[in-house]
């Protein structure tokens, strides 16, 4: 990559950071920065790390975004994408969330996975089965996203990736180590929003949340990197993104794993 291209992508990262500081409505990265491919977009995402670590703390894991076929079709992809998790954005236990801290808060209902030991680069692709020996614990979790009132009718995937796939935080229940005999294709999950209850299965996220783990591991391996012990993975939502209102009370239960609760205030 030539110096001009490199400089432009660094300027694109600076532009994204400024958008967040100003809390501007989400829009596509301007064409003059030359974010023309997904590879370019990941360079922008990575270029944000140095600046964001100063305020958000170190990167502690990854999220998987665009795990459903409809949203992939909307942005013209046939696969998911990743974002980075930063230490200060991870919370534990039932929480009250201040909606005014976000431009447009969205909630997703997920299984969080904790890596137990380094997952080495391998010539054999990772699968939902062979990743499991490297996993320590799992937990019910809310992912917090901030789409900054994006227009989904004109959503460009390169700009989404450049913007760290909209990750804005996670709230985790107690982590469970008793998960190895469970069927994660069909494990029941339940969300409760105020008095409204809806059920699904963990398989609603890419067929199996461990498919998400494998996808992230393979993606990193292709870039010469690997998943490391202690890292946290958000594996995709089992329900459509929900945009809460002030006063909403929510809970998310993963059968045999645990329950996490959240209340929204201003």
C-alpha cells in the first residue's frame, strides 16, 4: 500500500473519531478518504485503537456483527464482520444504563464467550466444535450498540466496519463454566421487556454461537493474529436489535447459563 493511501486511511480514522466526539449522526465515510474495500475499512478500525485506548482502555476482545441473513443482504455481504471491545465498555452484573450517554442506544441479546487459552494459528479451519477446548466460560449478555440514528436504507458496510461496527458496550451476567454438555443450536433463550416475553434459541445467532467464535478465530488467523486467553467474544444477537425507551426494564435469560437484567434511565 502506498504512502498516500496509508495517510488517507489514517485521516479516515481521525474523521471517525471526530464524529464520535461531536456525536454526529452516523453517515458514510467521505469518498475522499478512499475507504474502498472491506480491507481498507479494517485498517481504519485498527487505526482507531491507539486513540481510543487512551480513553476506553485496552482492547479486550471482539464482537461479531451482521450475523443475520437479512442485515447481510441489506449491506451486500454474505458474511459477518467484527469490531473491537474496549475494557471500560465491559460491565458485569445487573445494571442501570443512562440513555443520555448514547446518541441512539440499541440493545442486542447475546451469549458472551470467554477464551480460556490461546488459540494457535492452524492450517485446519476452526469450527464450532474444535474451538470449544479453548473456551473457559460463557454468559448471558446484553450488547450495547450506538447507531447514531443511521439511515439503514443507505448503510454502507465499509463505513460500518470503519466505525467499529457500532460497539458501545456490553453487560454480562455471571460467567458459567458448566456449559460443555449443552446444545447451543437449540438452547432456549428468553427476553423480557417490561411485561412482554419472547423466546428464541442460541442458534438464532449464526446457527450456533460457537460458529461465531470460529469465524472470528479464522478471520484473525488470516491476518496473522490469534484469539488469546482471557479475551471476550460477543457472538451475535438471538433477537432483532431493540431500541429502548426511558423506564424500560429488560432481562435476558439463557437456559442453564444465567440471566442478566438492565434498566434504562436518563
